[in-house]
């Protein structure tokens, strides 16, 4: 029997055709070449990710300065404000302005906002880069009513294969996280950034701006399945969260409480489901699924990276 990659080629499946947004690893703004020495002492040239500060304003109030690769500042700004409860999907946004020279993005709303006191009460979480959240984000778990959207394992394996084959800044330079919004076996929006929460926020901002229906979506991430990743996915209304990495205990507990399908350690044929198994239909023949190619392994590819 042919492996999944060969099977997709036989079917004439265009691996990149479903993407609305995907990484552009050749964008010169996102990485640069530097001189280095390899393990043999030989001089080489290697590519590294560029990170730059982005200061976010909500109307006239400065909110935060984030380190980011600099693409999609509008989606990052909207998603950050939405996931920090400074915006709601019902708020009327009158504009999003980005000044490339100043590295400043301003989100303007019809209603007046004032978050000065709330900004003093931020709680640091385990996320990379900014990775902050307010204590009342946890209320999203208590209010969660995620749809009983079915999930086929054949979709998961196809998504894994397509995402691994997609040209990305990670494959070009490394040192970056990725998140992908998917529908069934089709990846739709693939965002990367130096911090995984930036990548999540970019997708949340895109969903807000396009009024994307989350009820039939799958969220794929390369990062750990922490409490904040679970909370953000639930807040976005997405019923399935998948990662190649491992879990934290609180992330598992929150996922179970919210009814989120939480799948981790997904590499090649293997994955582990710790919550929401009732959504899953095991329809794929594992003989069709190849082991993971070494080129797509991140970090040390340990079970809980």
C-alpha cells in the first residue's frame, strides 16, 4: 500500500492549494544571513530569524511592546487585544494603522477604552515572548459551549503531511513557532512568529477581521499544550487543538472541563488524546501513514518538547 504522501500525489492533491495565508520564507524582512562556524571549525553562512519590537496602542493608550518577526501586524494587534479581553467580537473597529518606520500599530474603536488599572494586574504565564494573560480569562472555560464537531483521524494525518511539506520560516531558519487554522483536512491560515502566542494571536486577529466561523475548525500548533493555549483556543470557539508537543497538567484539566478535544505528541503515526475523545473517528489505515521525516523534527523531538 502506498504511504500517505504518495497517495496524495496519486490523487493529484495540490498540497498548498487550500491556504489563504501561508509563510513566505523568502521574504527578506523575516530572516537574514550571518557568518558562523560549524562543528568542524569550517566557516559557513547561515540564516537566522529577524525579530523587531512592535508597540501596540488601543486608541490613544499604549498597551504593550511585543517582539515579533514583523509580518501581519494588523492581525497580531487585533488578536492580542481580543485574547486579552480588551476587545470583543462585537466591538466596532474603525481602523488599524501601522507605521513601519516607528514600528507602531494603532487599533481604533468607536467606543472609548481605559485599561490602565487592568494593565497593572497582568499575570505572567508559561508562554514564550509576551505570553501574558488576565486572571479573568479563566472564565472562558466555565462558559465554554464547544460544538460536537466530528474529527476524522484521516484529516489529522493529511494535515500533518501537508503542514510538514509547506515551505516555512522554520525550515529556512528555525527558532520560530507555527500555528495553523484548519478545516477538515485543509490548512487555511498558517502563521509563524518568535513566540507561539504571537502566532496564535495573528490567527485570532484574522478570524476576527474575516468573521470566520470557528465551529468546524481545527487548531494546530507546534508549541506545548499549556493552560493558556487551551484558554485561547476555547475563547476562539475552536473545538479541537492539536500539537506535535506535549501537555501540561493544568492544560489537560482545563481542556477536559471545557470539552475541548486535546491531541498532543503527534508525529508520524502516533498521537495522544487526553480530552474530547468522543469527537474522534478512527478511520485511517495506519499502513498508509509514514513515520515522520527527520527534516521536520523540531528541537530534540523528545516526547514532551
